[in-house]
C-alpha cells in the first residue's frame, strides 16, 4: 500500500472516531436535564415536625417516604380509578431524627421531588430498625411492629397537583402518642401516629392554635377537642405550645398540668380558620385546692 493510501485510511478512521464521539456526547447530554425540573411537572416538599413529649429524646430511623398517585383524565378532569394509581417513592437520604428537636412549629425537610401532575391521596413513612427513646438519661431500643417495610400510613386528605405547581406538606409525628412501654417487660414499642397537612399555598385547609401556659413549671399537656377529633401537644420549657393541622371549627382547649400544684383549665369555643394561626395568649393556671 502506498504512503498516500495509508494517510487516506488514517484520516477516514479519524473522521469516524470523531463522529462517533460526538454522537456519544449528544446522547449523554440528552439524558441530563441542565435546565432544572421539567416544565410539565409539579413539585412537592415534605417536612417533618412533632409535638413535645415527656421524654428526653425520641429518635426515629427514617428510610423512605411514599405518596399514592392517581392520574386525572384530560378530557373529563375526573380522577381515574384507584386501580390506575401507583405508589411513588420520594427520593430522600436516610436519616436518624430526634423528634423532640422538631416541636412547636420547628420542622425539617425530609424530601423534595418533581412529580407528575395528578391527584395524591395517600402517604406512607418507611422506618428502619434503629429507633430509640431516652428516659432518665438511659437510651432504650424501640420495637417497631409490622408495617416497617411497606411504610406507616399517614392520615392525609387528597390534593390535586397541577403542572408547574409547588406544594409544601408537613408530616406531624405525634411522639407522645406513638411511644408505648410494655407493662410486664418494660420494653418500649413505637407505633407511629402520623398525620399530614398542606403547610402553605392555595390548598391549605387547616389552621393552628398557639399560646403560652404559665407558670412554665406546670409542665402542661394541651388538648384541642372538636367532636371526636382530638389533637394534643406538650408545652415546652418556656410554657409555649402550638397545635398544627387543625380542621376549621370551634375547639375546646384543655390544659392539663402534670405538676400537682396546679389545676386543669379549659378554654371553650376557640375558633380555628383555615390558613390562620389562632393565638390564645397567656393562660395562667390556678393553684390546686
């Protein structure tokens, strides 16, 4: 083969390699979204919060979060049957969280995800096995019953997510009602009591009640009762409290001090409106008789 033919063959090989490499780069770039979330998606942020409880720590091993998605028909704007729905796993980093760091309006971001527009009607929290409670400076393992792998059901009203919409959802993990101590063995059991509500935006359907209990050493529990619906919390070390995710209506607010020096008291007809915080001010407890 002449030198000219060799040069011609080498040049053709170079051209083929360059074209192949260019095509590879184009395909690779096509798989990466450099412009952020797709414009036809919706977005959901999920936060975790808790109410104070009579423990030093309540540590939960968060492994996952799932939401149930149902598509909406474009021609009828009606929800398709549940059989067409599916559970969607929200991407999050596994984390161990002390719930008592997240009280009276403090929360932490669990997950943030782009989702298909549609109706979301259920949520589940997936926990691992490393769950502990601290009592009298002693740390105890908590047994978690069945449901650990499929996730624990979260009470959550359905919402519709539209294209381009962002929604913030708060999951309230009620530690005081979730931690139980077995009578005979003395071992601790975690049975999660969970509810979720939309925190901000056009789809907010709940309100909140806040206030302060004095004296702060009353160590009071607070219950908001409307019909058969009861939501509870514990005043913090300053006496402050907040009850979130309350349906609109009239509540009886009962203050139950654990310190025997003080007496129970009840505020009646405390009004809650959606999207609003009702501040009942300072509640001063009387001494017990």
